[in-house]
C-alpha cells in the first residue's frame, strides 16, 4: 500500500432545522465490513496517539468533535491530513504508519476498524514497519 491508497471519505450529511445527521453504514460508506468501533477523547494537549501500522486491518478515522492531524507514512513518503468535520473520514489501509497529534480541546476521534482487536496485527516499531513494508535501507 502507499499514501495514494489513503483517502477522505465523504459521508452523507442530512440537514434540516433540527440539526444535522450523518450516517455511516458497513460496506456501503466504508469499504469493508465494520467489526470494531472505538474512540479517543480527553487527549491531553501535546499528546501523540497512534504510532503504529497494521498488517491487515483497514481503519477509518473521523473527527466527531474538534480537530486533530494524522501523519501518514508508507515508509517512503509522509503526508499530514487534518480532520475537522464529522461528515468526513480518513481511510487508512494496511501497512500505513499513522500518528495523530495536535488535538484541539474537546476533540473526539472515532475509529472504525475492519477487524476485532488482534495485537499480532500491529507493527509498533517504525524500523520493523519499514522492514515489513520493504522500505528499510
């Protein structure tokens, strides 16, 4: 996988005088069967989250409230994406290193995952990730 496989997904936004509603459906709005949803909140200022890649798991990150940045890295190139709209998600395919930082006060990051938690799917050491990605020098 490369950074070209990461992309913003626009979710349906239904607006009326009572407020906005966004819906996310498995295998319709995200390109996989949803197996797990979790979220980050009350992240202290200056804290980084993530700092890993997945061998097989697909992930979509959504800023439900506030904003934060995601640094994406495929072992050869880096890119930073800012999320700040609850009707958008960032698709992160397997073998993309990602770190999240610059969380605004009150931010909430929802993660939608293609698989149940499995520690063996994680690459938590950057050098190990580069070897697995075939980009180690």
